[in-house]
C-alpha cells in the first residue's frame, strides 16, 4: 500500500505541475508572474479576467475529460476483458458524436444535459452493436476490428450530415476531433455531476469487476450476476464517454491509453491491480494525458496557432502509438483463421458464372451511360449519340464533357479498390480487412492533401505520386511494425487501424492549420468525390489497374492458398512472406491511385469482394475480375445517385457508398459472428 500511495501521489503532483504550466499558456500577454500574483490574491483585473474567461475553464474541462475518459476506458477494458477496448475502438465516441451532430444539423440547440442524453443514446447504441456483433467480451482482436469498422460507418454518416448541413454545423468539424476551446463553464458544470456519479458507481462496482475478470463461469460460480454487472458497467462507461463528448467532442484514445499506462504501473504499485484503485488512478492518468497533450501542443505550435488545433489530434497520435505497442506486445494467436469463403456449391456452377458475367457486363456498360445521362440536367440517349458524333450544341457539350471524367474516375477507382480489397482479404485471411483498415488510404490521403495544401496548382500526376508515396510510406510502416519473425494477420490489421487513426488525425491537423475556413472542401475530398475531375487525373488509376490487376490475377492460386492457412502454402512451395508482400504492394498501389482520383472511399474494398464471392464462389480466378466489375458498378452508381438525388447540390460518392454499404457490412459482421475474424 505505501508504494501504491507513493505512485498515486506522484501522479497527483505531476497533474499539479502540468496544471500550473497550463495556466500560464494562452494567447494574451498574461505571463507566469501575473498568474502567480493572481493565485496569491494579488492579481490585476486583466489577469483575473483572462483566467476566469478562458484559462481556468480550459483547465477544468481538461481535468473533467481526463477523469471521464480514463475511468470509462478502464471500465470498458474490464467488461470486455480486452486491453484494446476503449470508447474509440468500441465506436462509443463515434456514436455520441453522431448524435450531437444530428441534433445540430436539424437546427436544434439543446442545453448540455439534454445534449448529453442524446450523446448517451448514440454511444450506447454503438457499444451494444459492437459488443453484439463481436460476440461480447473477447480477448481476440475481433473486438477492435468490429468496433473500428462500425466507427467507420458511423463517421461516414456524421460526415454526410456535416456536408449537407454546413451552415447549421459550422465549427463541428474541428470539434469532432476533440477541442478544449470553451468560453465558459456552463456545459462543464452541468455534466460534472454525471461524471462524479458514474465514477463513484464504477468504483462501487470494483469488487464485482475484479470477480468478472476471472471469467464468466468462475464469476457465476462465485455468485456474481454476470449479466447485471456487465450491463451496469457498460451503462456507466457510456455515460462517462457521452459526458466527455458533450463538453469537448470525441477526444481520441485517452480511454485506451490511460488504463494501459496504469496497468503498467502495477509492478510498482500492486494495489492498482484491484478495480477500486485501478479505476480512479486511470482517471488521474487520463488527466495527465489530456493536460500533457494540451501543454505540449501549445508549447510546440505557440498558443495562437494551437487555438485552431483540436487537442484530440495530439491524444489520438499518442493513442495510436499505444495501440501499436499493444499489438506488437500481444502473442500471435497461432490458431488457423478461417478464410473469407464463398457460398458452398456456387464455385462449380458454370451456368451461374455465365449468367453473372453477362449481368455484370450489362451493368458495367449501363452504369456509366446512366452516369452521363443523369445529374443536375437530364440528358437523353439520343443526345449522347449526337455528342459522341460531335453534333451537340455548346451547352450540352459542356455538360457531357464535364461528366465524362467523373464517370471514368468512378469506374476506375471502384475497380481498383475492389481488386485491392481482394488481395488484402486473401493474404490477411480477414473478411473485414480492406485498404482503409490497413492505413493505406489514410496514407494516400495524407500525401495528396499535403501536396494540394503546399502546391495548390499541382497536376494530376504529382497528386497521384504524392498519394502513392504516402500510401507506401504508411504501408512500409505498418508492415515493418507488424513484422516479428513473420507477419501475423491479426497484428497487421490492428497496427493498420492504429496507423489509419494517426493518419486521419494528421489530415485533420493539416486542414485546420492550413485552411480552417474551408472545411467543406476538405470534407468533400475526404468523403470521396469525383467533383472537378479531369481525364488526366483518371490516367494514373487506369494505368495501375491495367498493369497490377492482371499481375494479381496471375497469382490467383497463391491467393487461394493464402486463404487456407499459414502452413499449406509453404508445403506446396509458396514463399509466403515474399508472396504476401508482393500482393500487398500491388494492393497498395491500386488503393493509392484510386485515392488520388476520387479521394478517400471506404467499404468498396470490403463489400465488393464479399459480393463477388457470394456470386461466383471463393476461387480468386473468378473473384478478382468479378469484384473489379462489382466495385466499378458500385462507385459509378453511387456517384450518379450523389449527383442526382439532391441536385444541384451533390453528395460525395464515398458517403453514398457508406450509406449503401453499411447494411451489407452489418450483415457480413453478423455472418462472421460465429467465426474468428
């Protein structure tokens, strides 16, 4: 106990020191001596006004956030019995954020408590969905995979609301990454009782959580009502997360990092092994993380520049490092993973294959024709024929000349993402994997947006090159970090998710620093849009598709063998690591050029291979070309729908894909519920 008390006292002392430094940072010229004078009751009116108006509210908000998220993360990890569980990886942050944005989008302004209740409902729905789809508490990475995928879906819908209701949601883009910029303490004061009650409630349940950690069967034998304990703990942790989101938006990964760091202190302070101490100390460590990130942010960037940067960006970067460390620290499962499978009996049906090929051929022709005809102005089929023969008027020629590159970009990018998804799912033996969840699209987006920001007049090939460079840097980073005497598929995907989170945080940082008043442009690019595309911008994707797809298809037997297990390919003479690396490099190239053409689009690389396997079975000789056709048709139709349904306004194709793909994705999650992912 003395050692535990000493460690706790050290954490409290560090918080006091950081708080003192935090109070001295700000955009006004109030310095350290002025603050010290105010603290001893000798401050001038200006100093008192600065402290009361901005610095003290920011400090108290940081304290509240740290406690709420730290305790919530510890509680979630205990309920799930998984160190990867947190408000982020269980999609609770995303669900609560969606609820708050939805209220703002419809022009409703609520006080903190009603808004917090809505955030609670959104966060609880997301948590229930993730725990249900992942099969409840589990030590496998399936929990974080399912949670991250659900988070991706919810974030897509949230982004759609931000775009469609830009005026009503002004300022919520940066807030969506977690901002400590508060003008007063009204919201903080209103949710503080909720945080206090929830923390006390969880600490009161500490003994039960200790027993729950022994496993459901053992806990039941010891007389614990497992179901009631788990439900109660989930409700309290979601309430803590909702309170934090209501005040400052989703501050990333504090709930993941704080309990992990606290558990690392257990050898020094054995008392922290029990939940009645683990929970409050995790809250204190959460305060250290939030305060430390905010102090570091303002120290590095300067107080004036740091105003525009959400503190959540810094905590997300820290959390990504912790997640990578956890993934590298965990043992390989060693259990053969079930490969993504097609429908039994479909593979041998030539008649079905011919029917599918015929139907897809018609759709691949019909989808771009529909894309050329529909939009803010409807074009007749005869007009298309006249346009192709050069006999249309100036206005119609202009319309179709503008639409053609968009239609081709959608087709090429959709096919490229689908083929990339086929390769990644095969070598990772994970039906939920896709270029986005390996961080490849985030790296490509970061590279492209960096170049566009630095060189606004950069050409298509330069943007494609920057996207490719970003994708390969991230891919090399993910692959290198996942390598430990070979690449374990679980480790690869979890590290990819961490890198994806860090990449998106850096993109947010880049946008709010370089062009904070043009979030609609940034959101459109990040949501996957064909707006303003030219034929030159389509060429890199088309070229990559023409070169890489045949090469991947020629490896269809290796892809089939990769899907079986680790040993069979080796027994049959396949150099597993070399083959896996070649497939992933090809997939990365396709994904990077697709991102350079239409921005970041999720779900295509996930859904298209699933649909292809359901149509023609699991053999990649058939899956790869069918998935390419399905992906092309999906993105083309999504682009057409997005340009038509609310014209003259437009919805980015990536968001339409997310809306259409989410139900299918949920079904795919449910079907894989009985299997390990």
